[in-house]
């Protein structure tokens, strides 16, 4: 296994873990007329990057790199649940769980030589939820990647998922979407640096408009996405 190539596969937008099915509230904002231009989408995604993905989800990855080497699984499971219960929308919680469990199933299949039993057994016993950031962080640790690389990679997947959802919801071309991904990716170093200055137990999200969009999504008249 070549670690950086293994990570490329993990970050591939075509990875069959269900990310294509979730907009995480973006569909609501588009239908309500709050997300009409790529400029607004950039503002939204960059705010999510700095006020949710880096300060909330990435804290689970931080806990993986802190707790797994010393075998403190109880502390890791506690951080995962602490972050997960901050997701207000039931649809969003379900989506993050589904993506994580599919990623775990896929990782076990394509890298059977690695040590996945703590996650598979933790999920089976109910001690962990196997959410997307937990499985992503654990896989990166297994690949031998640095904590910063793991966090930046996760933030990149969040950006790509957001933009790919917007491509199906907004009047925006593929080239424009790729340019937006490139622009947002430049912010991942700053966002990862923010994450690395925090302790996992300090996790928080501060995106009320997005949270309300996630809550209202299940009541939309018509929907393309599961969340």
C-alpha cells in the first residue's frame, strides 16, 4: 500500500459511501432562494469550513490521533458522541452515520490487512457510531498519514460533497464548480491549523442557518437528496 495513493482513493468523489445522496441542508437553502449564486455558495462553504467542519467534525479526527495510540477507546467514543449530538437534524445524524458505516465496510474489504476490529467491534457493541469523521480519521491513521493530512483530507471531502450537491441544485457548470473547489481548497490549511489549536472536547459548530436548513429539509415538497 502506498499511503498517499490510498488516501487519494479515500478522497475520490466517486467513492461509493453515499455522499452523492446527501446535501446536508443545502437543498433547503437553494429552494428557499438563499443560495442563488456561486459567490453565495463560496461564502456558505467557507463559513461551514471554518465554523463547523474544522471545529466540529475534525475534532473526532483529532481524538483518533490522540486516543488510538494509547488505547483509550472510551475517550474516543465519548468525543464522537459529543460531536454527533451537536448535529441538530435527525436527517444529518443519519447521513453521517450511513456514510461512515459504508466507508468502514468498504475499507475492511479493500484493505483487509489493516486492523479494523476496534471499530467493527465497537459498532457491533454500540460503543461507537462509526460516523464518517471517525472512520476517515482511523483509516488515515492506519495508512500512516499525519494528523494534519487526515484533517485536510476530510475538509476537502466536505468541500467536494458541498459543491457536487450544488451542481445538481443550482445553475452552475462543471468548470465553475471545479474552480470553486480549487478556491475553497486553499482555505483548508488555515482551517486545519484552527483544528490543531483545539482540543477534541472543545468541539462546536456555529452555523445556525445551515442547521435550520437541515431541519427543514425533511419537510420540503420535493427533494433530490436524502438530507
